[in-house]
């Protein structure tokens, strides 16, 4: 197998990062490896296919069409995560579109194989159930944030969570290696694009973060955590 198998390869909160080595190896042996380039659609909203994709590297964006016909960014997923597991488990059409942010590899696992794994490997079943629950909790927090916090705090909360889940420590801060456009950030925090433009400009001016090609680096995570009205993580 070409990909590393150690837990350090993937975010700790991802499926591959959470699993013990035997279960991780079992999962990585299943399905077939597939590759995608930037802009490729991995899964399409409304499709009736049932397989799940286990991301091995890279980032994807999860989007859905809202009632007015516009596209809304729902989430970001990275190597170690799964996408498409809901349709694989309940048989309903895809509820969202998943698009590659850059080159990535994944394993394509059939719904039948996934069900077999969930029955034979309870640690995979428990981990995946916990991940689905966390995603629902995250979505509920977003809805509560819309009512309880101004746009600047909502954006700060989103960036802190992305850094916590997918950030990489660098010499100058914590890098989030997935490029999100200002319209996408606006849809995720429920704010106008002009408002997000001003908030990002203020954060860059205050040296809280910097943006580059396909990256956002948080230069002052404690300051951003304070703006987000979140409790700083324990050292």
C-alpha cells in the first residue's frame, strides 16, 4: 500500500486517526484506490450511487443547493475523513455535492462492504457513529451561532474549529491547508460577503491571520479564540 498507515498521518478526529491499527489496516485494505484533481466532483447531490469514499489525502468541499437555487458550502473534509457514508447507510439519494480542492486520493468502498465492516469491526462502527453525531452537533452549533454572535465572532469560531480539526503547526502559526473563498466563508457563517471581506481585512491588519495561495494561517490563535468567545484549549 502506497499510503502511510500510522495514526499521525491523519487528523486525530478523523475516522482513520481515531481507529486502532488493526481496524485501520482492515479499512485501508477494502475498496479500490481512486484519484481526483482540483475541481473534480467526487459525489453529486441527488445521485443514487451508494458507495462511500475514504479520503487518504487532500481536502474536499461539501456543498448543497438551497431553496433559492444558490450553492451553500456546508463543510470541509480532509484526508482521514469519509464522505458519502449517509447514502451508503440509508440508501437515500446524495444530499450534497463533494468537490476536490486539489489533487487527492481516496478508497472507493461499496455500501455492502461498509455494512460488512460495521458488523465485523465494532470499533469502526462506534467511531463512524461518533463522527456522524459530531457533524450533526457541529451543524446545530452553526445555527445557534447565527442567532447569538456577530459575524466577526462567527467567522472566528469557524476558523478556530477548522484549525483544531485540520490545522498544521508551522513556524509562524497554524496553517489551514484548504482554500475557502470569501463567498464560501460567508455562506458557512451566515453573513454577507462584504461583511466577511471587512472582517478578514481587519484580522489581517491586526496580524491575527494571513492568507496565501490555497492557505490560511492563523498567526495568533489565542487572540482568535478570544474573538470567538471560546474557552482556550488546555496546554
